[in-house]
C-alpha cells in the first residue's frame, strides 16, 4: 500500500515492497516497545493511588499529584516536540524519555514516604512527555509507506494490549504477595528491562527511520502549521474535554455500589482491550475512508457518558466498552492524520503541539467534570456529550480543507 493522502485515503500501491516490509517491521518493533512500556507504567498507575494512601497521603494530595503529573505529561510535549525537530536528535530524546520512565516505576518500591512517591510518579509522566513526540515522528516515516491509519492503529493496539495486561499482572502480584505493594512495583522492573532491551535493538536496527519514507508531505513546507491543523486541533481538544478520566468513573462505580472493588480493575482492562482491538480495525478503515470516519466514531464514543454515569452494572460495562473505543480513536486515528498535514521536519513539533494542547484540554475538561460531579450526574453527562458533539463540525471542516489543499498542491 502506498502513502494515503491528507484525508487518509491510500495512494496507489508503492513499488518499494521491500521498503514497505521494513517499514512494517519498524512499526511492530516500536509497538513491542510500547507494549512493555504500557505494561510497566499502566500497571503501576493502577495502584499508585492506593499506595500513596498507605504511605500517608490524603485524597487532596493524591488528586493534586495525579493531576499535576497528567498536566506535565502532556504540557511538556510542547517543548520536546519542537526540540526534536530543532536538533534532529529524535532517537536520543526518545531514549532519554523511555529510560527515565522505565527507571522510576520500579523505584516506587523503595519510596519511604508519599512525598518521594509523588516525585517518582510525576517523573514517570515527564518521561512519557519527553519520548512521545519524537517517537511518533519516527513512526510517521514508516506510516508513509504502509498507511497512516494502519501504522498508528497497529502501534496503538500493541500499546493498549500492554495497558491491559499490566494492571492484571499487578493485581495477580498483589494476590500472590498478600497485598504487598512494594513487591508489585519491584517486579515491574522485569517488563521495564525488556522494554529497554527492545529499545536498544530498535535503535541499532533502524538508526535513520526517515529512510523508511518514500516522499515528503506536500501540504506545507513552511515553518508554521497550516490552518487545517488548527481546525483539527480544535476538534480533538473538544473531544478530549468531554472525556472523563477513568479514576472518576471507577470512583462513581464504587460509591454507587454499581461495581464491586475487585471488578473495577477488570472493567479497566476491558476498556484497554477494546481500545487495542479497535485501533487495529479503525486504523484500516481510516486508510480507506479518511478523516470523515471520525464523525461516526466520535458519536459512538460519546455514548459512554450516559451509560457509565446514569446506568447500572451492565450499562456501566457497555459504557466502559464505548469509553475504550474512544481512547483507541484518540490515541491512534486522530494523531494519524496529523502527519500528513505538515512537512517531515515539522512532525515532532506538530505531535508535541497537538498532544500537548489536547492534554491541557483534557485536564480542563476533567476539572469541569469533577466540579459538575458534585452537583449533578445528568450535568456531567450533558457536558460530556455536548463537548463531543461540538467537535463534529470541526472534523468535517478539517476533512474538506485537507482535501482542497491536496487538490491544489
């Protein structure tokens, strides 16, 4: 398959089948990296709240540490993305981010106070912020050869499957070691070590990922982002603002006695599994139908809100499934189109700006949802659904503008 156009539709098949195979292998290797990375840090994130509580932190401290970490985890991408483009050191910056992230998670086993744990938790988010934009920029070169939706969808599927098995592994370790959190964190050093080993193999095997692409994007060659990028960014920001964090959903389940405490991690694993499987399917569909696919998928994911906040057990489970679909779309299909909107040497910047701003919008929306949660659950649902639906005109406009720019180029 050749590179898709700006709307996501594939161009005629490339004659470079060998290069296509190499590009696919690169995506798989990076996906395996992400599998073990997510296995490690999503495993830890499933228990850090409880762990901080055992170390003496209160609800306010736990909430502030989590929120601050999330904000840095997205906001710092505004620096790491442009920094990678400016220096051209995509691999070194990616390696630094992964090394930081994979190192601090097992160190949580040695935290003697909640303040030390808080520093390590925030450092893990900083590591993710550092490595994501340059990594995605390198992935985009391979995506030019095999299709943007397929490349980012396949990568996200492996990523999400790691996020599925990590929390399940931690739950098993807590059972085996009689709820000894330190053992659970310490044993996460195993997948962390595997991730760093695969990272080293990827660096040695693919020293110049830009060689995987056969042509540069033609929509823009300027130093500024095109207008279509900002329209698309606005749509994604609205989607993110309307998406509730899973910890709040879990809190609602437990407080309302809809789901037992033991089953909440299983619900989360279901959401991650659905997101991973959906990424594979939606990635293929994106390469066929383009950005217009985002309209029905956004409507579909918006259904999560009334189901999880207003329904019972089975409605909650269905809502978690739709929430998982939404996460898969947001982490794979939405970023896939960004790569075709900018030139090669601006992609890390574009990913940094896009995901950084998206994260800030998510944080702001989560704050609003948190306030409304204490007032009225129907108000939470209304805000979430309206925010998701408001993104649709922006997606439609971005699709039309991208197609027009392609035809004019």
